[in-house]
């Protein structure tokens, strides 16, 4: 990939315990702009041209750092040590049970009480890349092992935003890292995603129980409302999903670690599109049913079904499902993930 991206930095606020937060602005030759803070690695803005060259910020978020410090919806942030849900907020590893913080009913969600999305990361710029590193102490949120995670952000001239993850640990530990950006290709303030068209080339998905925990079944999408292998207008499908809650499922990519197309979203009115490619085994497609009573950038009230997330990740609750792809990282191993968000207009 070629790149003539520029990266600038500016102060963005101070944490409640007095540490400085920096926001980095990545700009490529086409004028696409991505802004990222070193608190939670959160992507705060993504300005993308439409077919006529008009720029809009297609990434939901907040105006001020104080809002990101609590960031209940996890807007734009890096999620860890284990993204998504762990049933019963506990798991057993090598005969020892680790009890976690239950922050989603009886379950542990997105790393526990204070996940990686609410940590200040070490940051530096090298060449045309932003490099963020976080060291999670042994026992943090009661997970075993000191874990070191580095995420490298780069923006190239094909309008592709790449996140490269590497991680190591001192003890065997479950890991599941993702980015939790909320997108609306009409612009963050558009209010709904009915006119977006989704394609996910996955043959199977994970059904959920009443607590949004995978049942263990890997189910074929054929004949279900979750068959997105051919383009589907979201406004025609969201309320067809049982319960009317839209999508919040892991789709199984069957890629064996290969870098593949996980999803494409088109927005016909503006011509914008987003393609997500990843080496992860799953992609969580979430249509923001639980996004309510949140005031976003510019005072905009963000609403249910006002955005979508495409979270490249391991399968949820893998610690309780031996048939799912392995999510444990051992000492001496290096976890790697490459996920690319490619924007365009046609």
C-alpha cells in the first residue's frame, strides 16, 4: 500500500487523574481525515467524501474528552482484554476459576468494569503510522498474565484505514480485541440506517440465548433473517429479526486466519461504501438497538438504529465453547490481527 498520509497531534484534554490526552489527525492525499485519541485508542472522527466530493463525518462520537472518559457506548474505542460477552462473568482455566466483573446482566462485557477502551495508551508516531501500546497488569479485571497489546493505525491513499494488532502475555489468558466504531455513511447526525445496504458473505452465524450469549450452535444463515450473502436494505430487514431488535450477532467467516472480505455496506443516496476485511474468524454486526438517550457530536441525539458496528473479533464466549476457534494466548506466542476499513464512493 502506498501512503502520503500526514499525521498531526494536539492536546485533547486531561484525565480525571491529571494525565494529558492527545488527539492525532491522519489525512491522506484524497482529503479523507481520521482522528484518534490515545485514550482507549478511540476513533473520534472519520471524514469521507461522497460521490460529489462532499465530506461528512461518518463516525459517531463525542465533542469533548470528558464524555469519552465515561463512553458508555464504547464509541470508536479499542476493546479488551476480551471483547463481547463472557457468560456468567467467569471462566475456568487449567483448574482455576477466574471471576470477572458482571456489567451486562450476569455477564462480563467488553473487558469488565474498566476495559481497554477506558485506559490511556502510550502513543507515538513513526513514519506515517500511529502506534498505541497498552500493558495490562497481571490480574487486571482478574484476567491472568501481564498482557502487552500494540495497535498500529495507518491510512493509505486508497482510503483504507488499517489496524494491525500484536499481543504477548506472561501467562495463558483469553484474548479478544476489536474496534467498536459506530458508522453511519450518511453522516453521524443522519439519525437512521434504513437506506444502507449490507452484504456479509458468511454462510453461518451464532444464535444467542436471552442474555445474548451464543448457544454453542453454529447455524446456517440460509432461510433465516440473517442471510446477508446478497445485498439487503437494512430498512427492509431490521424489524424482521425476531424481537424487532435488529442485528447483534457474530457471523462466522471460515477464513482460517486468512485476510478476507467480512462485510460491505453501501449507501446509495451518497454513493459512499465501506468494506471491512480481517484475519479474525468472526465479524459482529450490530445495528445499535441499545443506543438510546445519548447526545453526540454537535448536540445530536443518537438514536436506536442510528448506526451500525462491524467488529472483527473471535467468537463471543469462546472460553465456554471448545468447538469455537481458540481464543487463548500462551506465553511465547504472539497474537496478530489485521483489520482494514476501506471507504469509497461510487
